[in-house]
C-alpha cells in the first residue's frame, strides 16, 4: 500500500492579544466611599458597558456608558469591600481593575 499526501511548512508567527485589550482606564479615587470617576479621555475604543462584581463573581452594579469624557459611578450603595470593575468594549473586549469601597 502506498500513501501520498502534502507536506506543509509552518512558519513561526507571533500571536498577539494586543488587539483584544482596552487601554488602561484611570479610575479615581480608589479606594472610594461615595463615588468613582472613570476617565475615558484617552480611550480609542468604544466602551459599551461597565459592570462591578463582588469577589464571588456576582454582578452587583451595571452602568450604562454615557458619552462624557469623565463618567461617575455612585458606590455609596455598595457594602464595604473589594470589588472587580470590568469594562466591555463594543467588540466584547474587557479591561479589569480592582476597586476598594471603604
């Protein structure tokens, strides 16, 4: 029995997740007790959603992105603790930052 087939050359190429990352979005003050501000002035991608999660992974606050350069989020209604802020782009990309509510 004879077998024939093709041989392909695989060349090295760099894999990058750079295109899937948002820029770092400044969040201040952090820690905060009443209100957070997110600075979107240097963001080149469209942000579609902002979600705050507790450390168990449960979403505790969802914020609709407005068109302001600086967006405020009221956090005085959240219990004291550590949270995770996830920022979604229109393409589903995610930026994640730690928040402290004190």
